[in-house]
C-alpha cells in the first residue's frame, strides 16, 4: 500500500523558515519523481516543485528562489525547505508520488502570520 505523510508544518511569522518532511512507504521511492503541492484557503491545488532523477528539480515561479526540495532515497523521505515565508504561503502542503496527479497522503498545515 502506497503511503505518504507530510509533516513539519506550523505557525510562523513572515520572513521565517520551515522544513517540511514527507515520509513514504509502499513503493520504490528512488525510482520515482516526487512533488510538493499546496492548497491555500479558497484556492485550488498548486504544484510547487517536482524532483526528478539526476537531481533535477523544477519550481513554480511563486516559490522559485525561496523553496528548495531535497530527498533522501535511503530514508525514502522528501523534504521541502521553505525560506522567507510570506502570508500567501499559508496553505495545506502535500507531497505526491510522481507528478501532481500522483498519490497524495495527508497534508500538513503551514500558517504564516504576524
């Protein structure tokens, strides 16, 4: 059974940083591209980044230069380092197996507010 669980969210002030983790099981993690997505209040699902093979990662313009994806294939874990957070980054964050339409687990809430 494919399982993904995002964690590490919380309440932070504008300009602060957070690192999210996505632990996985049930599929050969190192053989898959992995994505981070988010859903802000009242908005649709937004693709933030996709980590491909060979350390190639693509980012949405909204987070480029502030968010960084890394992965630990041995731990089957995906990470999202979020820097210089803004109020518009408030959302529930999800990780997905493969691209944006892949399996997603429970998300983690990130709230950016002063």
